[in-house]
C-alpha cells in the first residue's frame, strides 16, 4: 500500500509538472502572439506613414494645400487620382477625395511631371491662386485648367515646359497674373494669350525664345506689366506693343536687340518704367520716345550707344541710366 501511495504521489507530481509546462508554453505562445501582433501593427503603421509621406495633403482647412512626394518618388495627377511612383518599384494610386469648397490657394510642392485634362476641376469656382513652381513640370495637357473660372494668379516658374500651346489658358477668364519665368521656353503659339483681356501682368523672363510673333499680345489690352528680360530677342516688330495701351512697366533688358523701330512705343503713353539695359543697341531713332510723356525711369546702360535720341519730351523723367555706353 505504501508503495502504491508513493507511486500515486509521484504520478501527481509528474502530472503537475506537465500541466505547469503546458501553461508555461501557452503563456509563451500568448506572449509570442502579442509580440507578433505588435510587430505587424508597427509594419502596417510604417507603411501607412510612408503612404502619408508620399501623399502628404495638409492645411486644407487653411485654404492652402501642400502635396509632397517623398524624395525617392515622383507623382502625376490624373483627374482626382494621385499616382506616385517610387524607386523601389512601388506604385500608389490614390483617389484624392477631401473637402475643397473653400480652397482659394493651391501650392504644389514636390515633383509633378504631367498635368492631365480637368486636373483641378474639383476646385471649381473657389481657387484664385495656383502655384506650380519648381516641380519639374514638363507637360500640360489641353483642358488642364478647365473650370478654374475664378483663378486670378498662375505661377509656373522654374520648370521644363519648353513650349506653350494655343488654348492652354482659354478657360482662365479671370486671370490677372501669369508667370512663365525660367521654364526652358523656346516655342510659344501666337494664339496662346487669345481672349485674356483681363490679364494685367505677364512675365516670360529667362527663356530661350529668340522670337515673338507680331500678334502675340493682340488681346492683352489690360496689361500693365510686361517682363521680357533675357529671352534672346534679336528683333521686335514695330506693332507688337500696339495693343498694350495701358502698359506702365516694360522690361526688355538682357536681350540681343541692336535697334528699335521709331514707332515701337507709339501707343505706350502711360509707360512709366522702361528697361533696355544689357542689349546691343548702337543707335535709336531720334523720336522713339516721343509718346512717353509719363516716363519716369529709363535704363539704357550697358549698350553700344554713341548718341542719344531726343529726351526733352520726357517731362516726367526722374531716373536716366546710361552707364557703360561709348557716348560721344
């Protein structure tokens, strides 16, 4: 009997050890499961954070939208779909759906190579300022700016567009300011600015244009500021500025102009600032400034002038810069 009791006790102890080991193993399994769950959650969160970094839409409530791509990604905007391509082969295609009813200014940061038709339709009648500077933009499809009826300012500086097609800005009926500086522009359609009767500022500086069509400014009757600095112009047709009767500032500096037609400024009676420095002007017609009775600032420095045109008619002239000319 004694042996049986000892055997039972030994069996009970063995059973308890087994149960303890089972409980220990189950506990370890639970801990492992929890650890695995946390790890998976962290991975998911990291991917979500990466995705957020790629899309990074914020500040919409403050009427400014910043959309940034990560440094190793590029983006294209196709209607309401933002497509992001990463260097590791990942491709995100995300429907951009957020409240935009009150957005008046949109600034795009990052890289955006192509803008397809109706890309900004969602902004409709509220968007007034669109800033697309420094985004490596190389192509704008027809209809990209459709339905932006309230847009007043469009900035496309420091991109690689190279050419402006006719009709690109047709729908921008409220546009007042258009900046196309330093976009490698070498071709611009003569009809590019047709119908833009409300435009007051146009800037196309630092582009290898070389030539502008005689009628390119035909409809810009409200234009006040025209900046054509450093566009490699050799010649300007005598009637190119004729429609610009409200022009107050004209910047033609750092071009390759050798001479100008006597009537080139005939209709610029409101002109106050004329910048002609850093050209190759050697002779100007004596009556070229005859209509510029309100001219206050005239810069003809760094040219090849050996004599001056008649300036006595410019009764309002305050600043005259002739530095760097071989005047007799």
